[in-house]
């Protein structure tokens, strides 16, 4: 039987992943990670990603760790 355990998120593998907002605003429900924002210094960790709404191409920058908050974000397009 397949495991239901979630794979841990990695900022290096988030580019072009699909996300669904649990509580959509302005009909923006489905999002795509359009950019992983690299830090100014290469030795610093990645902290932010840019999400683009599929419906109207509006983008927002969030901390990539927020995507693991399941009451707010679901992985994939649901």
C-alpha cells in the first residue's frame, strides 16, 4: 500500500510546481511557482518564491515555507 506521508519541500525543487489556495481571493485559486528568489549572497538560504495566479497572471511573493501550511495551501491543482 502506498505511503500517505508527504515529501518534504525543498526550495530548489519548487520552480513550476502547482498549488491551490484553500481560501481563494478574487477567484485566484490555482497558482504556479514562477520564480525562486535567490538571496544576494550565495551562502544564504533561499527564503522566498513568487507565485503567479493562473487565472489572471497576478503574482505575489511569499516565504516558501508557507506552502507547507496545509490549512492555507494544497500541493497540486485541486
